[in-house]
């Protein structure tokens, strides 16, 4: 018995392609992580597309050329996908990875569904206060950082533009997969 994906639109076993945005590309073994994420996508009837899937030959390019080639490849991968699942877990500070943030915004601008996930569902403002070790001030309704800049406080897990780009933000990758599958109207059916 094998699992097949059926859509409410009657598209048969076609798998929706989902771009897997996140800082996993910076991990020591991103290919291993990519394989694991793609396997989990397949178990949910989706095809995972990882940012490194373009298989770029970068050795003969300058650093600036490499950066532009990676940017162009990721833009093309996002354009070729039906949606984006984005890892919004704080990265190198109180907020999410900035490259992932761009990819979420780009996908949203293209009208593609975006689902976020994070292992820290606490409020952004609380993480910023912790980041500055409490060296923030309160002026009326506004929090200010040590430089006097307003700290965004909309009771969301990250910047309002990122949260607004996401149709849902879940606590982990598997919940994000379920949410994305729901967006596409997929249901799993057993095929003998």
C-alpha cells in the first residue's frame, strides 16, 4: 500500500512544490538537513525545494559574482514553487534570518502562500528586551532600545511585515507542513 496525494481540485497525484526558506543553509551539513526536510515534505504529499538545489558552480566567480548567482538562483527556485515554508526561528539575534525574511516577502509579493514556523513562539518585544539584557526604557506605550529606537510591540513573534506575510506561523516544521497542505487542499488517500 502506498500513499498518494489527492487534491480537492482533482489534480491527481501532482505534488505541490514548496520552497524551504531558512538559515539551514548555514549549518555544517546543509545537504543532510535538506534531505531530512524533503523526506518530511514527501510524507505530507509535498515536494520540498531547498535553496541549495540549484547546484551552482561558484568556484570561478568573485565573491560578488557568487552572491549574485545565489540570489538569482534562489529567486528562480521561489518562482518555480507553489508556496514557501519559512523557518522564522531567531537567528544571530532576536529576529529571524534576514535572507529568509526577504524570501518570505518576495513569495508573498508573487501571491504565493507562505507558512512560517519557529521554535520560539514568544513575543518579539520580549526577545529584544532579553537581547539588550533589560537595558530598554518604556515611554508611554512605546519600548525603546539603548539607542532610543522604538521596539516593535504588536504581540507577534517577529516583525509585523514577516508575520503579515505568513498565512500561519506554527511551532515546528511538521505543523507548517500540515498548514501548507491545508492551504493546497490536500488530503492523503491510501492507494492499493
